[in-house]
């Protein structure tokens, strides 16, 4: 899913398993389901052909045939359900499966085309009837609603039974209060032995408090007193800080105790970062389009190849343009699915490729990391093999010679309409479309292909030559068409990724071409770019729509003879110093302070990329303050934050598990996996654009604008560009340690 998705797939907002006092009901409770107890008859419930409803002791059952493909291939439900926008509903039922272990997708949706799914849950059924109950708030009014149980998709036959189906309107809304755990907040993963070690304590106290560091047996290893910080604006909390940096022994299972609270456990050492460097990169294999994901390479994540022209996919082998855009089709198989949807976007792919290639170029340890991917063992570093999977796709999006806008690059390719969750890539039935070319996409290809040309040359000179030719062609085409912008309104079936400011992309592309070729025309374009002398290190240093910092970092770190190179390097250090100053003024040590405390979409990635700038400054200067700033900043991502959660799946005692995805969708279907370990969640987003966040997080302050729910695409997305920053940083920390 793109950064700007306005999805219609969750028209109703789930309020599942909420905690807190319920507010008074705003209306009389009204039952919407007729005959939900199946008293003597099944009407008006219906079921799919071939699976008639039978009644046994007032319980409705259907025999589910084996060998169907989709959940909705076998369904039992009731139509003509009234829904009122803004009203709260309680959806309840008893259900069982024989044999146990099957899943029923329980939905409230639209009974007529386009059959929108509004609310859904997929409980794992036992052999005995079990009661399930959920509440949600309607955002749509309709008299054509539906309550249904979708039970297809099993290779083997089974029997589904249901009773006491109820959808009651006018129920009290429930207040969501996150479980933030102990008030002592730490990096739940690991601190480095010789690095800074800081924690945050949420407390009403205004004077210092005693703290103790204990090992796994409870033995006190160190004592001290907290330093009162005061009000932390990003969370609205009064906090103290703990500095236990002087403890420098590698050890596991530590805890900190202060103000009557004991932190979640953590380690001191580098092992976790060595593993994370690998895990963060491994996400890309399971994001691949156009190839089978093998269980022997990624246990638990196997799936057939997606979008390779095998039904029900309509495939990426010959994708036409949207009507009126072009009269040709392109083979755009391969590449990475951008996020939790099935779209592939050049501008987000571009900054992601830059992240991986930059990691390879600047962090030598990543050159030997084994990823266990199909190409492993081919004498090319695995990180380059993985990046090439996306690079080949990016090159395939370039307009062929002889066509209008030859050399330009199509902005994106994705489904013609939004699909629901969960949906594995190979089951996506939607038509695929090429969207118009854009200057931004064209410059992304120019930049990354030029970067690839210098890095792949020792391993595949022919590919490097092809990449450089594509980069030159793209740069020339963009120069001839400098104002072809992706429209903001192009958000049906995929994110818009619109960007009407492309000076930074021109600067980035010119920089990469200069670094690869050393040619005067690219050098002159770099020096003439307004971005070259501007301060490009604002609150958001790097993003798909903000690429000037990528150019500045590479110009500073890659050996070259650019006039004024000393000033370029100094500018990176000044940018890093700005982030360090922000970090010192933050109760949680975060190198990020958005205007008016309005946190950005993907704030976890924003913070990570700001830390990349600080790490680049350390590589330029060798100064410890920059290294320490990176390490302190990493603490936030791993639990030293207001919600006391690690935003990286599988890292820390409590971590994000339910990022928005159509195939890492265990929250909706327990037979599917959670995101792989090492997946970065989007993080707090003050704008809370999705219905789940709007229902649960209204009025949230800064860091509290996050919920680990698969429906919250605004706060809990996963994307390829965010993991690129995480991978870069984990590699840096592993090398530093």
C-alpha cells in the first residue's frame, strides 16, 4: 500500500479487544440479524450452491467441499442488513469446525457489487461451539449490508457450524487505551557494550529517583539516580532519564527498576544487530513479485509466484496502459511488492534500491552477508542480487524507443481497483495497468541505474553497461520533460505517490551520474542545482519524495573530484549536528521534532533516515558523538518510546506484529504468517487517515498516534523503503559494535 492510500477496503472500523470504561450508549440497541438462533428454520440465511444449510438442535451447519481456492467460494450469510454511519455495532456468533483447526472469515460487508468488505475477523475454530464477539463503528450507511461466514479455500472437506448470529446496533462505544507496560522504557533489544545506555522513566516526580540495574537472577549490578527531564512534548508525559553507560559488560536478561517499576528485559551486546542486518534484508525476498517464494529458503512464508500470467492473476507479462495513456504493453514482471498491497511504484522502489546499494557501498560488512536467496552462491554479494531483482523491474518500466515519451519511465503499475485483506499475490484477480510516465519516476531510474552501473561492474559488466545506458537515456528524457508530475488524484487501486517538486530528484540523478562517469555535464548540473547549496537536512531528511540528502551523502562519501567537496562534507556534519541537538532536547532521545508535534506518515522511517545522516557524519569525521547519536536514536525504535513497543517485528519482548499486509495477515487469518522478523512498522502518524486509527486514536498526542492493527494502514504499514533504512542502520551498528 502506498503512503497516500485512501482505501475503501475497510469501510467500517474494528474496535477489537479494547480496554477501558465504556461510554453510555447513544441509541437503543437494535438487532439487525433475523433468526440468528435458527429457530426451526434457516431462512433468511442462504449458503453457496452445493453446501445446503442443515439444522441440528438449532445449530446451522454446512458441509464445506475440499479443493476450493478462495474463502468466499463457500459462504453462509444473510443479506438486507441495515447499517448506519457513525453507529456502534456488536457482531457476535458461536461457531465450530470439524475437524478443528479451520478458519472462518466472519464479515460484515456489502451484499451487492462491488461487494466491499467492511469489517472482518477470521477466528481459528475448535471442534466445540465457541462464542466470538467484536465491536466496531460504521462509517457507511446502507440497506444492502450482509453478514456472512466465508469458509472456502481448504484443500480438504470439513463441516462448519454456527449459531446465535447477532449484529446489534446502538451499543456503547469502547474506549481504546494502549497497554504501555512498565513506566521504565528501555531499548528492549540491546545496547552496545561501549556505547551510550539510556532509558526513560514516566513519572510524576519532579526530583531525582533511585534506580537499579539487575541481572536475570535479580542481583543488583549498578545503582544511580535519575535525571528529571520535565515535560516531553512528543508524548505529553513528565519523564526522567537514566544513564547507565558506565556499565560495560556483555550480558543478557538485564532489567532497570525505578519509581516502583521494572523495565522489560534487554541485553548488552552486538549479536542482535548482526542478526537484524540479515533479517531486515530478508524481507525483500518475501516481497518479491514474479517468483515462487520457497519454504526451504523462508520457512513459513512459502507461496506461489504472483502476477506471472497464471489465473486468477491477469499477470504482469504484458501490462497495458490505462485508457488513453499509451497503445503498447510492457513486460514488467518481477520487482518487489511495495508494501502490503500488490502495487509496484518506481519512486518508492528507487529510494529503496538506493538504500540497499548505499549500504553495500558504504558499509563493507554487508558485502558478505548471506541471505539464503535463490541467487546465493553465484559469486555476487547477496545484497546486490536482491537489489537487482528490483532494478530489473525499474528498467522494464522505461518507455521503449520509438514511442511517445521514449526514455521516460512509467510512474507505477498496480491493480485497476482496490482489493481486500487478506489476499495472497497469486490470487489477485484484478486487471493490472501501467500509469502515465512522470519526471520523478524517470529520475529515480536515472539515479539508481547510474549507481548500479558503478557497483555491479566488477560482477556483471554487461548489466552495468545496460544500466548506465538506461540512466543516461532517462536523465536526458527527464531534462526534456521536466514537469510531468504524477497526479494526486491517481489513487484508485494503488497509492498516488504524487510529487510536484522534482528539483531534488534532478540533483540526485546528476550526482549519481557524475559519481559513476566523472563527466563534466553531470558535474555542472550538480554544481548548478539549487539543492547543492541548500540545507537539505530538514525534519525529514530522506523519503521517496525527498531525495536531495541521498545525493549529498553519496557525494560526501564516494571518492570524487567535485569542486568544493569539503563544503559538501561539512554540510553533512552540520545536518547531523542539527539532529543531535533535537535528540538532546527530547525526553526519549529521538532525532526528530516535526513542526507542531505533528508526526509524519512513516515516522519510524523518518527517524531511521535521520540517523543515517548522523551515521554518515561519523564515517566522514570519525567523531564519537555521531556514533553515540545513532545508538541513542536506535533505542527509540526498539522500545524506548511512549508506547513501550519495539517497532521492529520479532525484536524486543513486545513488538509490532500486525502491520498492514494482504499476505502477512495472521490477525485476519491465523493460517497466514505475521510479517517476518526484522520488519519495520510505520509508527506514529498524527494524521491518522485510516478508519481504525480514527476510531481508536482520536485526539492522540505525537507518539501515541499508533496502533498495531492490520487495518491501520496510516500508522502500521510496512514498506520496502522503510526497511531499507532499518537495514542500513542495523548494518552500521553491527559494524560499530
